[in-house]
């Protein structure tokens, strides 16, 4: 069993994934993937596909774990590999969640990062093509500071994908988008998903 970690956009996300990587290291081979957010979505997928393919044979099962935008990459690539489980942490699957993170992404939008400019098309592709082809469990984890706004956004996001029976939602309160990767509750929850 191999585990692949897909960080979010920005240099800090791979570093914040280290506690999750450490918790899984002794029971699985774990690889943190790298990509350049200045490339197009297509180029990024091709590069990541090649990297993952080079580490697997045709029968090797794997688990994909993606944080933020990395979750969109993990979802898209999952249908091309023998994925046993997929975990998305604070992934903007729908535009409403993305808008809730608009301040977080503002720097990248202002800098005309191609991956962010393509966000809407990527979300539509995942919801209309990818999710329908998935036949393994997906775990979608959200973390947030409780407010009417965040609770409503998460409820709407869950409603939009509730037709898919293989999706499990889990919410963690009192932690933020990036700091969630350091939250012991989330690290342990991911560990329990991966060890089964």
C-alpha cells in the first residue's frame, strides 16, 4: 500500500503535511508530491501522473490524501490508479466553499496563477465526470471556526454531492484552513482511515 499526499497551492502546505506523513510513515510508504502552481491544470496532471506511475506497479493499491487544491488534483487523478481510499481536507469542491476561501486565495488570483484561474472548470469537471467514475470511499474533511456563514456553506456543499453513497463527511470545528493539518484530531482520524 502506498500513500500519496497532494499539498495545496503555496510553499507552506507541504510542510504542514509533515505531521500526517509522520503518523503514516511506519505502516505505509508515503510520498509528498510537488507541483508548480504556475503551470496549467493539464500540465500539472500529466507531471503528477508520471511521478505516481513511476512509483507503482499495476496492482499496487494506494491512498490519495489532498489538502485544499491538492484535493482537486487527487480527485481528478484517482480514476487512473488502483486507489483504495481518497481523503480531501478542506478541498473547495464547490464554488461556495471556494468563495469562502477567497481571502486565502486572493494572492494567487492577483498573481494570475493558472490553476486558480481554472478553478471553476476544474470543479465542474470533477462533479460531472470524475465523481461518477469513482467506486471507492471518499472522505471529505472540513475544518472551520463556527459561524452561520461557514455552517451554511458546508451544508450546501454536502447537499450538492449527497447523491454519491461512497462519500463520508466529517467536520472539525475551531481550526483553520491550513492549521487543520496540525490538528491532532484530524491527524488521528486520517490515521484510522488509512490503517483499515
